[in-house]
C-alpha cells in the first residue's frame, strides 16, 4: 500500500516542500507533521507539530514556515517588531515545541491530520538525535530592499555582538537577526531571498547537513561577528576548504589589532561568486550528478507507492536504510558515481557474444559503500519477469565476489540495468551487509570468482578506484579456447580485428 504525503497546506509551504524534496528527495521529506495530542475520537484531528521535517540518519531538520505581511504603521521600529513576533518568534516557539515532542513521543507522529498514517521513517534513539531548527520567515524582503537596498535578505548578527549592544543599551537594527540561541539550541532563519538560495545550492542531504552543522559552530563562536545576509555567509563557506577538501569556515589569519574580534561579511559576496566563470564551470561539471538523484528518486517513488519489484522487505523503514547509502553521497561524489554508471551503460558492448558487463567502484573507507554496476541483456525468448529474476541473482553473486576481492568493503550495493538501447528500462538494487563475513561465505565467493565472475578486472585509467569487466558467452569462450589465438592474431569471432583489440580486451 502506498503512502499519501501532504504537499503543504498553503502556497508558502508548498514551495518549501518542493525545495526540501530537491535537497532530501521524496523519501526523507514530509510536510505538515501531526501529533495525536488532544485527539478525542476518530473523527477529530490531531495538532500540527511542524510545517515540514526531513530525517536523515541521526539528523532531524525541522522547518517552521511563516509568511506574514509586513505592517506599515509609519514607524519602521513598530512594523519590524510586529513582523518579527509573527514571523520569527512564533516559528521559534513552534520549532522548540516540535523538538520536545519528537524527543519525548517519537511513536506519536503522523503524516496526516486525522493521525491514521504513522510517520514512516525510523527515528534514531532520542539520545542520538541531532536537531537542526530552521525558521522560514517570509514577507520582509520588499521592505528591507526599500530601506537598505541590496538583496533584501535579513542581516545575521552573532550572539556575543548582540549581547555587547544590549550591554550598551542598544538594540539590533530592523531586519537584523541575532543568534536566536534558546535552551542550547540554535535556530537558523531563512527568508524570502535565502530559502531558495540555500536549499537549491546545498541540494543533497549531506551537503545541507554539513553546512548547517558548520554554520551553527561558526556563528556561535567569537570568530564571527555579522553577515549582510545568509547568502553572504554561504558564499564565504563555499570558498573555504579544510585539509580534507570539505567546505568549511576558515578565518583569515591576519586581523588589524584595532579590529573587533570576529569576521564581518559585507554585501556582494554571493553575487560575486555566482557571477564568476568558475561558478558556471562548476555547475556544468556537476550536471551529470543529477542522474544519481533520479536513480534515488525512482526507488523512493516505488517505495512510497508500494510498487517495488520482488524485494525481501518493501517497508519504507527498511528501504530508507538502504537508499540512505545512495543519498548520503555528497554532490561531488554523485558526479563520480553517475559518470561511472552512465559510462558503463555506454561502454557495455553490443556484441552478442558478451553475456554481461560490470563496473566496480571500490570504497575509500569501510563506512563508505562499494558499488557494482551490472549491465545485463535479455536472452532470446526470456520474459521480463524471468529476466529480472536472473539479473537480481547475478547482482547478488557479483556483490559477494566484490567482497572477496576487496575485503575492506563492508557495505556493497549492486545496481542492475539493461543495455542502453532498450526502450523499456528497469533498475534493480540489492545490498550486501558484509560487516559479518563468515568462512563459508568467503569460500562461496572464491568459488564464484574462479568460475568467471569479475575475473581479470581492468583498472579504469581515469579512476584508480574503478574496475571494469565483461563476461563472454560460453560459445565464444569455447571457440577462443580451441583456437588459442595470439594477441596479434585475428579474433576468432570473425570481426577481422586483432584479438587483443577485440574479445581479448575483455578477458
């Protein structure tokens, strides 16, 4: 049975839902979460917990969306105070309440107002939950541009700078937001301008979570003073790297002695970054990675729709755990994986003597999955159902042999597809949990390898972590064995090409 999800109760929430789906994809994002508190009977409704939620492993991102018209009393201070209370203060209260409820009553969450559909994703234990609270406050952008010019985004001020001003008897100026630290929980504030910028730019779960985590640490430290807008903070983040090559907040080592501690980010950094040739080049370079997003969303759609093909457990809670490996890949890694998958699809020979073709992408760390991309053609007279069964069986064997060849791989994911010229396409995915590897399993994997699975792997010249292999049909193998051609002899298949450049290259 499929899962019916809310798309949002108003236009602002529907826009937020679209943006969240872009970052987290459909399986991890839910609009309008409800609780059964105060629900008296089957005909009564529950109470809304939050406007949107995204759950990814231990990380829980809660959104409160308020779209409020900016008042016009003639006094900017009065107008700002009223809008702030309606759009930001109420969101903060909702976010803190949602966090408390989720920690205390994780089993009493529902995705429908009548509280009949339980929240389908497995939540982590309460002591391992890592919350990120985001208040989406819309309605002040036009007035902000009229008053200050610029993009119209809200200015961000550090908590220590805000306290320093309060100690001097000063308040933050209109369209400025402090750290909003409540009970040890930082609340992010996105607005008319920056909601789309942040969620469109950081459009994978790991990229967005890393930014929120790094930002929370940075803006609550003495290293940060203020930013003209969230987009300026994001621009600074995307131009700073740590030793591992990950985006982070790196402070210039030199500051004049008379300067206030902490970094001040002025207006224009985001425009400068996104107008540069390097930015356009990076967007083009990352474009193939969207294929990985589509692959995840295809499996997520069938999971939510209840139409997965013959899997051992089709429940969203189980499938989410599997798909989380794919979705945990950040944007740059997705680009590498997409090119490997698409490259294998294009590379897979049309030669009728080729039984199947595979590419193995080996993990760099035990926690990271290794992948097997297997291209398998239909046999003559084979039904689609029989073909899918055969392909899944082959995938399982290829994953087992991958563990045999690369013992450090603890998580192995196999993805099976048809050759590129097939019109009716399908995808199969299986997961091998290789954290527990018995001697019997190792012996079975070795036998499969000996009979031809992933024999004589060729290392991909463009990536030392990728290996390619093609298996030939038994008849051509027998013919090659009988003729035993030399490397420069004509290939026994009759192509007229030297053996080393034809089927010899596959062996």
